[in-house]
């Protein structure tokens, strides 16, 4: 399964800002481009009359009807004519201007500006909006109209849309800004839900629930945290399970060894009671020998307890120093001599203390001498316990690829099955070698047991 490459949250947030900003900008552009279609739609639906000024629906009909009642002034200086036609201009509201021009000469005859100019506040607001919208809000109409004394050219200017553009602009801007932040808040809320979910799962784990898996999240920092938290949950579950198994194994071992100890101790106590009564002097030596045999059995059992504890104890950190190869060979030779004293034959094959190609450069390895002694004590103790004296014990050493190799080979006694049962000593050796960066490999083939120790040397 190919894992998707995680995308950092800040990269996701940056891309989301770009996408949301572009989307809101395009939406604003589209809304502003179709402003007059929206204005006409709202006007037809009578949605603007209550909040914004709009021309009357019957304006054009009233204009033509009222025009037939009045005469066109002879000129702009015709005071009587201008005063007589003044009522005609009442067909226009305060946001509409009407100007009358001669149809043939095109000269100005009469007119009226929007009455809202009489209010300085309204006029100031309009002028600001007009400058800001660059006059796009005005609607201009030039039509011939029949009056009582003939036709005239009438120019009508509606200023109502100017009051629509500013609120519409702020509406579009506010809508797009709100939409932009809604998208960002939705993204943040999704991430917060993931964090809250992880918080709940952590509290479940703290409460002891390690069986419920943590769901997979998006491939980002939170998703990685969820994945690693699930790995931690699995590791904790396995560790606790192993600890419980180890505790149960310890209890079983202690119970078994306690039972094993009770039997020889009871017999030993019986023999000592007999010796103490001194009822059979000729048998005292026999009973003493039996007591010694039972003490050997007890020693064997206690050794097993010690070896088992050595494998599972919290070992102190070793103190590593550079040790020369001869120091290791010296320990091997001492243990080989002890094997010979106990009746074993030993074939010892160790290289020269310094290889020919490194005469001027002594070979060292990084190790802890007390650990080395414990390692060899365990290995040679196993040889004494389980090895057959009919075949020689082979001990060979070599240096290959910056590795020091020690190989111990012996034949196993037919009546011995200790190696196949617990292997506590070998586990102890393997643990101590790993502390020094080494390894232990074992092999059993045709009753021949081989242990290979590998230690890195300092190059």
C-alpha cells in the first residue's frame, strides 16, 4: 500500500485562501457585472420602493397626459410662460429632472432640477455617491412630447439608480467577504474536530482502553499524529500483554522452583535429623553423602533462578572501554584450562595476538570486561552441564570484516535436554552481547551444538 504524501496544514490553509479568494473575487465580479439586471429585477418585483427611491410606474403616462394641458414657453426669458408651465413638473419626483427644449431650434425653454438638491445633506450624499460611481447610476432619456401648443424635445434624467449602487456594492462586498471567512472557518472547524477526536482517543487510552483503534485522518500533521498515536496504542497493548505473560511466566516459574526446592529440602532435613540422632554410626557417612547430593540439587535450582533473573533484570548501563584482543583471549584460555581440569579435552585455535598486516596497529574492541566474564561464565557453564566428555570442545577465534568471531562447538550428552528446554543461559549471553553491539548465533545439528559470538572491533 503506497502512503499518500502528507500535505502540511499551513500549505493546505494557504491553498484554501487562494482558492477561496479567487472564488469570491469571481463571484463579486459576476454580481457587479449584472448589477442593472438585478436592479431591474428588484424594481419589477417592487422590492426597492420601500428602501430606495424608484420612478413611479405610471410616470410616462402622466407625463404625456399632463403635457397636453400646458403651453411651451416662447423662450427661457418668457417669465409668464415659465410660471404657467411650473405645475407640469410635479409629475417628476424629487430624484428626477425634466428639461424642455425646442423641437426645431433646440433651445432651452424650461426645466426643473431634482428637488432633493434643496436639502444640503441629501445633496452631499448624492454627490459623494455620484463621484464614487462615476455617474454610472443615472438614466437619461431624450423623447419628443406633445404639449398644448405643439411638440417639444423633453430630456428626462433619473437619478434613482445612483442610490442603489452604493448599497449593492457593500452588499456584494460583504457577501463575498462573509463567504470567504465561512470557507476558512469550515476548514478550521474540520481540523478542530480532528483534534477533539484525538483528545477523546487519548483520554480513552489513558483510561485503559487500548483495543479501540484510532481512525485514519487526512495526510497532514494531525493525520501523522493520529497514525503514530495508533502505533503507540498498538505498542502499549503488546507491551502490556507481554508484561502480563512475563508476570504469569514468573509466577509459574517461582511456583515450580518453590516446589522443586521443597522436596530436596524436606529430604535433606530428614537426613540431618537421622544424623543428629546418631542411631546408626555406620550409616552416617552415607547420609552425609546424601546430604551433599541434595545440596547440589538445591544449588542447581538456585542457579536456574539466578540465570532466569539475569535475563529479565534491568541491566545497568555498561562502561565501555577499548580492550585489546589479548584480554579476551586470556579469558578464553582460563576457561579452557578449567574445562580440562574437569575432564574435558579442548581444541583451542586462536589467531596471533596481532595480525601480520597490523603489527604496528594493535587491534582493540569496545567492550565491558565484567560483562565479558559473565558471558564466558555462562557459556562454559553450559558446556560443563550439557556437553559430552567423549568429544573435544572446539574453541576458535578469527577477525573478519572488522568483526571478532569466537566459535564454541561441543557434543551434547544424550541424557541432557536443558538446552532445548529453557535456554536461560543463552538468553543471558545474547542480552549482554547486544549491550556491547555484538550478536550470538546458535545452531544444533546432529547432537553438535555451536555458539558463534560476534563483536565489532575498533578500526
